C-alpha cells in the first residue's frame, strides 16, 4: 500500500519477457535527449518484449519497459496489446 495515498498499487496485466505489440506510434517525449522530440521510437504494430516493470505512482498504473528494435521504451498498458503465440518463433532471446 502506498503510505501517501492509502491505495494499493495496481497489478500489471503483462509479465516480464512477454511479447507485446505497440497499438500506436511511440514517439520521443524528451526521454531520449540524443533524438529529436517527437522522433519515432517504435511504429504502430511494432513487436517488443517487456524487459522490466515499474509503477507510476501518480497514475497508479504499471509502466512497462519494452525492448523494441533499436531502443527500450516506457509504455502504459493502453499503448500495448499482447502478441499472439506463434507470431514469432520463441527463441528465449531479447529482440
């Protein structure tokens, strides 16, 4: 329970290592200083793998670090959908 709000953190819907698909274009919000703001980080439909899960206290939502080809992007659940099994060969390696 969060001592400041008294609210239990919401459990993540997705798990580490799970493959997901970006529902929208994911662009740089300034988190990547080496890339221009609004630069494309992962296009809609890109497949990635969850490499870590955090929590945004102000939103009471899980935040997923997703490894897409070329970069790791912080995503909310509303930006992702699980990739169907069999879409890509399961190799056990990060993309």
